[in-house]
C-alpha cells in the first residue's frame, strides 16, 4: 500500500496548485471535508480542474460581493478526482458585525426582485453558450481552438459567479430562518418547517412534463412495449423500424432541439449530453411509462402550495408583530431554494458543461488526428493548461504519457470505490479530535447553508434506543416500506420498478422522473437543501439523506423500512 500511495502522489497532478498537500493545507485550514455529493463517481482530471478552481472561486466571489457575515467563501483541493472543502471562516466578531450590516443591504434587491435578477442572469448565460455553440469546431484553425478553449474557461468562471449569487442569498435566508424558528420548536427537519418550502414549479419539472408527454405519445403510437422491454441502447434502433417510429422520433428531436443541451451527470464532462445522444432520455421516458396514468406533479404542486400557505400562516401567527416583516422577507427569499435549486442546475451546470463537452470533444478530435492523444475522449484526462501547451501545433507533441496513466488510475479507483473509499477518501482530513469536532469548529461557524445543507450535509442524529440499521437526515418526512433498488449511476435507472425504494449516492435533475415511480428515496449524501431532498419534498416522498453508508450496506431486493421523520432505516431482510 505504501508503494500505491507513492504512485498516487506521482500520478495525480491534474490541478496544479490545488492538489491537496497535507503538510501545507491542514495547518492552514484545520479541516477539509469530503464532498461526496458532487464527486462520486470520481471526477475526471479535466472536469476536476474546472470544478476545483472555478467552483471555489465562485463561492468566494459571492461571499465577498454579498458580504456574507461569517465566511469568505470556501476553498477546494483535489484528492484523486474528488474535492475536499475548507471554509474561510470570519472569526472576529467586530468584522462579522460590519459584514452583517452590508449583507442585509445586499439582500434587499434580491428580496424585492429575485426573479427579475435571475431572468437577466439566465439571458447572460445563454448568450455566452450561444457564442460557444456558434464555433465550427471541424473547420476552426488550431489557433481558433485555442481561443475557444479560453472562451470556455472564461464562460465557466462567469457561470460559477452567477451560480453562487442566487444560491447564497436564498440558501442563507433558509438558514437564517431556521435559526429564528428554534424558539417555536422547529428545525429544518421538522415537517412543519419543510412544508413552508414545498409546492414550487420550476423549469426542470416543466421539462419532465414534456418527457411524460413523449412517454404518453409512445404508448398511444404502439411503441410502449419496445421502450419497456428493450435494452436502452437498442430502443432507438427498434423504434426507427416501427411504422410509427419516424413520427415519434420527429417529436423527440423537436424536444431535444429546445431542451437537449443538458448533461446526464451534472458534475463532469465525460458522459453524453441529451442532444449528442438522444438515447439517454429513454430511461426517464421508460420511468413515466412504467408509472402510467396522468402527469400528477401539477396537481401535487398545487396541493403542496396550499399546504405551504397554511404552514406559513401558522408560523406567522406565533411571531410578534414587529418581527413579522423580517420573517416574511426570509420566507419569501428562502422559498426560492426550491425553484432556484433546480433551475440553476439546468441553466448553469447542466447547460454549461454540455457546451464544454462539445468544445473539448472537438479539440480532442483534433489532437487524436495529430497523434497527440490516442482517442478524442482522452482529452478528459488532461487539463486546459496541458491542452493549451500543445494545441497550436499538436503534431509536434505526445500526451499519452499523461492521459493514459491518469485514465488507468481513475478507472481503477472508480471500479474499486466501495473497498477503497474509506482508505483513499476519508470523510475529513482534520487536526481536530473527531469528525463531529471538525464540523463544530470548522464548518458550522461559517453559517454557509450551501455546504451545511448540501455538500457535507447535516450529520445524522444517532439514537441507539431506536435500534436502526442506518441513520440519516430527514430530507422529506414520511414512512415507507418496500424492496430496495440500489442505483449508482444514471445508466442503471431503467432498472427501477414501480414501488421500489430508491437507494443511491445522490441525485441530480436527470433523475427526477424516477421520483414518480418509487415509494421513497435514500441517499448516501446530501442535506435538507440537496437536490434529492428538494425533489423528494415536491413529490411527497419520504426522503432520507446523508446516511453515508446506504449504498454499501443495502442490497437490491432487500426489504427495508424507512421512518424518515425520525431519521431511521431498518433492513427487514438481512439474508
């Protein structure tokens, strides 16, 4: 193992200046927390370069622009394709007071017109993406491709600035409100609290409704059995041969022309986007066919919205009159966590990364033709600095010695993830005595809702008297019992059956159609504002998050029972 660790240090060098250095980084920041929400499966080196640099910078940009009271953003380090996060906490109370005053002023425009600000930002994002899409990658000169590379880098950087502004203001409002309701006996896991943040529509759900329409059309045109009974990779070919196939495919391509710039996996570049490979939308369409019936999320959203108004009214009835305006402002702004959480994924990460994938595959084809790398997708095992170094005249350079060794290591770790993760990727690197102490000293004082409520997530409260097999955090309350279906990646989603309990590392917007098919959702990571929890609440599903060990402890086919309200999971069939 000592030799393997030595090899690990030598091989993984994809994010210069941001690779984790235990001797330097630990004394500086004390605790570095593993981000299991975004880096499982492990990130490719190319994406890690963007994520580690620009995501960290984006949080710092928003924290300083908004004058977040207790932290100056987070910083990231790469550990073999995963990221570890450390918080830049403001510990001087005099500085906190000054920042708090500025922060309240910065919130006012967002409270008054969150939707208007976000609409302008969406327009800016789409304009940047359109500029990148307009480049003819096949006809571009090598120098044109260098400029395209630089444009992709600047677009990514600006995307993360925009991404964190809306997130910080809405999520901070949620966290502030959570603190204010404690005297009323509520926490973010309380059903009465969560009810105030349910019943919001968003663009992701509208895209899902279009997918449901495609599923309904497929059934009415006699294509349902082909989609249900064929392997996903064969469906498109079989549909083409059906008498109604061309008509349905025309509808599918019309849908993709509008909504196809969307990655399958939110946090990487190495899997196809919808427009690139239309077969990837077969899994969500299959889920809607399995479920059958009408698209009922509209009715559920309306019902949840009514419950939201009742929950808000119940809380405000208890609040002193002079405090109500601040409560109402925070509730209004915190309510954007639901809609913005999903929409920013669509317009920020999913769209941006699809355009980046297009660009890098074009550059990869140029490098492969010149013999600089073996095949176009080897580019995802390089970083932009290495690509820039050779792109002007790639025929003079060979980068296989970098790309091939990194690919081999990445594949090895991902294939052996369950057995190596605790050894190579512990939950925290820290100078503190325990994970709990690290969270208490180096995470919670930041008051950063994004890290506390999504990336690291709240820690489960273990109550031995309940004798549960697994403990987690209440993402959406409720109780359910059924057969477990362990799903690790999007490509396995077509295995999910109606009435299953989905057990997964975490979810992203591409998974949302499956929520209408299952009884409950259990995830390894995430918090009360993670995608998994937010969508679980909108679908009215019991959703248990941040269990840490669900996918490695539970096996598909085991009967399990979750009591999410109390944060417990029981394995009823332990054979």
